[in-house]
C-alpha cells in the first residue's frame, strides 16, 4: 500500500513539473529551423569573448552558413588544448561559463578525454531525464516498482583546480532528490567500487534483495548480461551476503543492507528449481529494460530477452554519449526519439558524401526519411561543430522535426580490395548466421586480414559450431548486402570468409582490457569490424595468419 501511494505521488509530481516542458518540446517541433538558429545565436553570444570565440569571429556570425564558414569541424583533439587550458588555469579558453564537471571517457590517442560540462548543460541533461521519467510514468508501467539502474562513478578524480572528473550519469544519479532516489535500488556509492568484479557482486546483492523491481536501466545492455553471468557464477557468495546483510570488502563505505535470510532461502530454492537465478525468476514484476537498442546493442538485447519475463518491454534509452545527449525518447511504447534540438545545434552530412570527402552540411529540417547521416553537434559546454564519428538514421517525423536512431560508429569501414565493408553490413551478416544456423555468439568480431585478402569471422559460442556453414552463410549475406564485396568475391580478389572459434571468456577478457585502458563499463561499445593489424584482440594460438 505504501509503495503504491509512493508511486502515485511520484507520478503526480512528474506530471506537474514536466508536463509543461514536454508540451513546449512538442510545440517546438513545428519550426526546428527557427529553434536551432535561436539556440546557436545564444551559444555564439555567450562565448564570443572566449579565446575560441575571438579566434573564430563569433561576433561576426549572422547565419548558419557563416557559422560553417568561420568554424571548422572539430574533433576532440582539436579542442583539447582549449579544454585543458581552461581546466588547468581557469582562462576562458572555450566557454565563458566555468565547467562544473568533466566527463571522462576514452580517447583515440590513448589520453583520456575530459569533456567539459557547464551548469547549463548539466541542467539541460537533468531536465531531459525528468521529461523521460514523466513519459515513462505516463505511457508505461516501467516505474511502478523499484528501478535497478546502473551508472558510472560520479567522481574519479579532480582537476588541479578542484573540479570533479568522472561520469556525468553518476553525478546525475547522485544529485537526485531523496524522494526520487528512494525509488532506485542501488545507492550511488555502489558505482564507486573500483574492482569491477566486486562492483558486480555489490550490485547483485542489492538487486536480489528487492523482489519488486519493475525496470532495469543502463546505457549498454551488455552490462546486464555481464551481471547475470556474475550472479550465475557466484550464487553462494551473493546469497550469503544477502542472508547476512553484508557486502564484500571494497574501497568505499556502502549503505548498510538489512539481513534477509528468508529472501536468500527463497532465491536458493529458485536456483534449485530452475538451475539459475535469471531476471525473470528474481524479478517477476519486471516491466521494462531501458537501454541502448541501436547498433551492435541489438545482439546483447537478443540474449537479454532470454533472461527477462516475456511481457517485459525493451525501451530505447535514446542516443547519448559522454559528449552530449542526442535524443530523447518521446514515445516509449514505440521508441520514437526526438533530437535534443532545443539545447544542441545539429548538423548532418549524408554517410556516402562524408566518406567520399563531400562535406555538404545539412540542418535538421533538411533531412530525409530513412537516410543515413554523420552527425555533428554544438553544445553549451563548448563543443563546436563536434565530430563524434556516429551515424544516425531518420526514422520518421513529429510535425516538422525528424526522429533519429543510432546506427553505428562512423568510419567503421574496412577496405581490402575496394569492397568498403561497413560495420552495419557485418551486423546484418551475423543476424543472418543467428537466424539460419541457430547459433547465438556471446562475443564476435570481424577482422580484415589484408595480407591474405580475406575476412576472419571470430566468434565465442556456447555450442560446437558448424564452422563451414557459419562462414558460408555470413559470406553469402555480405555478398547480398554489398555489391562490391560480391564482385571481389566472384573475381577471387577476396577470399572466402574464414571462421575462427574463440575460447570461452575471450569477449570478457577483451572487454576488461579495453575498460582498463579507459572505456567506461556502463557505456562500453565493441567495435565489431576492425583491421587485423590494429586489433587488440588475442586470437587462439592455433590460428595461423
């Protein structure tokens, strides 16, 4: 009864505070060009007296076209000197507003990227999150019970001037009101546990203590696959901590958990009956999984669906990254995502144009249905015409504003003899293997072997594979998806795909190595198409290249 009353109050509070904001968002979709230009003007005016603003003549920009003429497309390494100068000295190098936080993520050069977050940007992200919560409560049953959400550590370090560095999702989670936080299962300090295996054990103990979880949420659904593996591999440890109300030793002081011997016994009985503690058994009232659905995340979701109740809905979290939040899911029942165009200025280039060196930039209102585009963003935190190397697709329209979905990382293209194979085509090929051969890889990667002019399909499987059939189905699928690949195969300029069976645990070890190198666990993304000469993946000893 108390839980039901709490939800009613929570839902009413969201409707009162966010109903108006959502209505304003939908009203703005009638004229995205005007909204975008007015926002861009506000950014330019606010930062005209910064070093970057003066160097690129912000005061002289009077149109979108002149903005493009004055400001180059910026990758992070171009902006890094400005960001680090402002971070370390306080000089207004990039933004007039002092960043209140730096979101740390992995960089392409080996040095981590400390992405600045101003107070305005943080408030914008928080408002988007509140609108999302309002829509989830209005349109779904996701928030009826407790929410098991996994984020990152709010503070991993501080700048020389004392500004926090960490995960923006963790900071947002930590700054929720006490009333909102009471609906979450995990205390924010759980994300500060340094040892990854211990962190998963801690999350498992808190999670299994709650039977009334109605939603689980994180960025990458593979996080929940890994959590499930930890629970299945360590049931005695998890249940002992649950029964005794203890936590494994770690580097942080965790919120105490009351001993729950009865819950532990009930879960032990489930384990005996079913042979596992899958989410469908421990959280029978689970209504929603909220996570990324696009790109390669679809493969993790297909595995996750086997672990959750059949009636459980999968809801798109929205396109977001460490640098900015790109979309908000305004129709969680059907996953229609509007760009955050009220506080991010967007530009686009058709995928084929960009990859062929043709930089014809388009504004939001100029996009076309079902087309693929590289996306560029200007934010209130000082990312100007930022090239994030992501590809999105137009999925529909709300009034005059397109809805978007993430497709894949950009430049995920390999080329041995002119075939220009894309990661998207690789993902489609693996889908064909799953459908026609009936195997479900726990991990896979395709490697371009230039020396032997062929592709290696590397898979970690739970069953003994029919290697020849897997290679044939994958190779045939690629020929149907890519005419140049088909041509090169028929002329034998490309050899047939070679299947490589990876040892158990390869995917986990590879992921662990990349996380240790700087990628975030909760936002981790595999690159499923790579060059053999560049991959950090360790192949089996019996694979001779």
